[in-house]
C-alpha cells in the first residue's frame, strides 16, 4: 500500500480543469437527477442555466449539456422562454420491507391493475422447482399491467401455487394487491421474499405497453415470495418504467469478521 | 370485493391460447434471463429451440422470438450450427450489507480502478448539505472507472468530506475500495448507507466508457454513507453496466400494524 505524498493531488488544481466537458456534464446531471427524485425543485422548476452554472462552478455550455442528458432520460422538459421543468414524477419504492405495489404507492395515488391474462398453465421446470411443485403440476399464471393514477408503471408476470392461485383469480384483481389476497386466502401472513433487480432495455412490445420509447430503460425485478411458514407461494417477474420509479434501501456495515 | 364464480378463470383454458406471441415470448424470456443469471445452463449452453419449446409448452416461433429478446439485451449469442450461448456473465451484488465493490466481487475476480479524476472541488449546495459541510467548504471529488478482470463494470463519482478525502486520495486507489481506506483513515468502521437504485439509458459518453451500446440500460445507484458515529462521509453516484450486474436482497413482511 502506498501512502507517499499525502495530499499531493490536492495541490494540483488543474487536474479537474482539464477534464472533458462530457465528464463534467455527467457529474452535474447525476446530482440534478437525484434532486429531481427528491423533489428539491419547487413546483418542478429548475433554476436557469446561469444560476446552475454558478451553483456547480461550471460553464453554461456544460450545464446545457447536463440538462440535455436529463432531457434524454425523459426527466425534464425544456420550454423556450419558460425554462426547464420536471416532466415525470418519480416514485420511491422502499426495499426495506415486503409490500405490494398498491400498499407501497398509497401515498402517491391509486394503483389499478389491468388483468391481461389469468389462468392455469403448465410451468417450465425452473418455475415448478422454485415453487416446490411436482413435475406436471399446473400453476396459476397472471399477467397484469399496473397503472398509477392511470399512467402505466409496471407489467407483472405472476406464477402462483395452484391451490392458492385458483382461489385468488376468482377475486377482484383490478384494485387489490396479490399479497393481501394471498394472506386472506391462506389465513397466514407472508414471510420473506428474495428480490433481484436488473436494468434492461425495453423491447418494442414492453415499450408499447408501458408507454416508453423503444429501448427505454426498465427496472426489472424478480420477486420470489414465501409464506410465514416458509412454503413458496408466488414467483413474479416485474418490469417497471425506469423513468417513474426508484428503489431505496438502507445498508448496514457488517462486523469486520463477517465481511467476506 | 367480488368473490363470485370461484375458479371460473380456471375453466377457460382458451384464455392463455389467445394471447399475442409477443406476450408469450416475453413470458419465456423473463424466465430464461433469470436462469442465465443463476448459472442454470451447464457451460453456458442453452437447450435448442425444440427442447425449449417442449419445456415451456410454446411454439418454436415463440421460443425464437424470446431468444431474440435476450440477444437484444446482450445476454446470449446465437451461433448458426453451434446453438445459443450465454455471452456475458452477470454478477450478483447483495444488497444485504454495506460492502465495497472489490469486497463484494472477490468471489468473481479482481477489481481494478482507473482513477480519472481526484482532487478538491467546491461542491454544489445539495452535495455540501448532505455531507453536512458549511457553504464554501471544499470536498474531495473522485472519479473512477472500475473493471472486473479487465472488463468495465461501473463508473463511480465520489464526493468525500475534505479531512478524510485529502488523506484518502494520497493512497493507492487502483486496487482498493474507498470504504476500507475510509475506515483505516478514521480508525472507526462505517455505519450505514442510504442506497437508491434506478434504471437509466446510457448516453454516448457513458456507453463509450462502459463498453455498452448507445442507450444500453445502466443500473444507476446513489449511495450516501455515514460513519458508525453517524457523521456523513461519502456521497457516491454509481453507473453499472446493466448486462453485467444484478442487485439482490431479501425482504421481510412487516407486522400488519406497520404496513402503512
């Protein structure tokens, strides 16, 4: 490990000045994106280029390039004469506890589910194995387009163990989370879910359903849920519009001996 | 709540048959993507279209369309005569504890950091406020392109409180995580980090750095880290290649009274 020349980089003030404008623009854009997420701009109006330039210590050309990056992500609109405005509200989905989408989004608005498909299918082995079902057992497959206050938010593909799924799809699925229905049907609470998150470009069909441009970034999740007694009940594949959702959590540093 | 006609959907076997091929292809692709992530295919060789068709109960045309979706995501290669192979290994980044990238990726390979910029800057107010620094205080800004076994994985923009950052950038940053260095310099462990995840399309500059196609999906994270005593130390903006990384966590169902 080298500890030579402490503070030497601090004495080279030209280091940052020599950077490419694209690097500086991205540096600015990353900060502003999170300010947008956090609702830092009153009424969604961003300061003008001159003010932003002073705030970030950057040229107006750099600020303009940063705003262009955010416009390209679909986060802001630039209206000549009126300035720059936030175009889409982005919702924070906490990853701290297992909750359904309607439960999670209640502070923001109402979730409605368009049921595109609901019925029994013979699942591929990888799905049957995870749900601990014997080969040949059917599962109940459910496909929903989920909207928040009428605007598409996600497409959810759901595989349910048959004895619960069969009862579940007879219920009103339009306004209720699957999670609450499972608990009602089983008479026991859910336990845990394993969640995997990925970033994936939208294909033409997903883009059309979600109202995204072709190739628009989606936050894709697999969520594998068990009942409190540990039995698998629900395997879901979720595609969220990347421009409408963030996932948030708090991590704790493990004790030194647990770090590997 | 409607509970009429229990099981009625189960009695309509034609419901799923009438779906569009694009829906069926996406249903297949979501399952196979996760099988790829989990390393389910020996030597990364996928079964042929006929076998996959039998496994999923879908036509070969549907299977072909599903594989085309995954090829479009950069996950598989289709070599005429040789079949379908996984093209990029995807790494699972656990979100259960606060760990640096090199600590996390140790089972997969070695992380090297290309330091693109390191030095003091005057931060925008939103950054200074979160690091609890007075207006006018400098921060240490660090920009790193991070590679796993030589292949780009992420670009990290890091803002450090000055008293720690000044010492930190005098160290060897090429092969070490910032987290371990902070703990070494402060003589106390890190405490917690607030993490926000988003899916964002790569602009031309990010794409070039990360080796992604233009617009390729990136998993973008903000990570705001405090020392064990609660004082803010490190605010980071991370862009991961979407095709090389998943984020994983386990969620627990809250008690009923805590659900809102």
